[in-house]
């Protein structure tokens, strides 16, 4: 097991270096001069050139990459062109709402998706299975913006139960009641993503239930609950856990539509705003942070595999 985990950890080093090279290269291939963006349209060519020298944009591309990458290793992602603050501080200011949304939405997805998928597989081809499958397909087919607007209309405008937009910082206020601002966004995100988990759990459970060791367990006289939960469910999670991990990162970084509908200051909106403003340091920082998050999730998935699959522990 230790050897397997060390190999997984070692593979992240070249992956991180490659991600840094790609992020830096793609940003410098984008049109526009960062120095000109920082100074605005009224700046003279002499002022733009002076800022280019100050920021190091006149240096060769490999020198710029070395300075940027060594700064990243020290935790310095540079200075935001638009916000005039360190990039990490800009990302940290927007990360709170995205992380809360990701955690709460993921909890809702797991609470609904996995049990419904297991029930659908156990009662395969029954009315229960058809109802679960039909409901999951309906949830997956609903556009996020449409679902969010309708939830806002019903629960905020008509019933007045929940806030419709915004999110006061819980870290600053310490008031957990403000989590009610995230109920509608989390339901909006959980609906289509839970449909994916339902379908995947169902398919994985159906495959496992056809295995020989499940038939043997039934032949030994074990109850259907023990066969399903002890022998089938654990093995079916192997294919589900990877999707769960990457879905979590996607919820934390790519929910720009939901954030726009509910006016939430999250990472997704920050990416779009930074692209429109050509705030290259922020774009580089966000993409690299997301890449690192995916690598960490991949490591966590490999770690979970060692508990779900005994063959990995033996190896």
C-alpha cells in the first residue's frame, strides 16, 4: 500500500510542473499587453514600456517563467492587475462561498444519489427502478439556470422562505444562520449532479450483483441486506468514488452559471471577470490552483482505493 501511495505522490511532481508550463504559456499566447491593460488606454507608449521593464515583461519568456514559478513555490502568485492585491488574497476572498457550495452540494448529492442508486439496482426493472431512473433523467435534463430561477421564484418570491441572492461572509460574522443563502444554489447544483451519481451507482451495483462471489454469499444463506451492503455495495463504490472526487472540485471551481443567477461572489465568476479584464496573474493563479486541487483529489482517490480494494494493500 505504501509503495502504491508513494508512486501516486511521485507522479504529481511532473504533473504539477507540466501544468505550470501550460498555464504560463497559454496566458502569454493570449492577445493584449498586460502593461497596457494595467495603465489603461490613456497611457503613452513610454509609460507602457517603463511598466513592462518594471514588471519584467521585457525579459525572455524563460526568464519570466523562472521568476513566476519560483514565486509560486514560495506562495507568491504575483499581483492582480485589476484588484491591485496579491493573487492568493483575491482567490482566498472568493474561495469561501465556492467551498461552502461545494461541501454542502456534495453532501446533498451523496445523501440522495448513492442510496437511490442502490435501491434502483436492488429492485432492478421494477416500478421503483423505473421511477428512480426516470427521476434522475429528469433532474439531469433540467438546465441549471432554469432550475435556479424557478427555485428562486417559488421559495424566495412566492413563499419568502429563503434569500434569493447574495452571501454574507460566515468567516467574518460567525453566524451559521447565513448558510440559508446557499440552500437554493446547493439544491440547484445537486439536482443534475446527483442524477449522475444515481446512474453510476445503479450501473456499478448491477455489475457487482452479477458477480460470482455475490451468488456464493446468497448460497450460504446470508440475508439480502448483508449481501447487498457488505459484499456488493463496497465493491461498487470503487467506480463511483472517482466521479465523486472530481465532481467536488468541479462544484468548487466551475459553477459560474449558478453563481451568476444567485449573485454569489465565487471562483467561477472570478474566472470570467478576470478573463474579460485580462487580469493574467489572477487567471494563471486560479487555473494552477484548480489543477493542484485536481491532483490532490486524485491522491485522495488513490488513498481511498487502498481501503476499498484489498489487492492494492497487498501490492
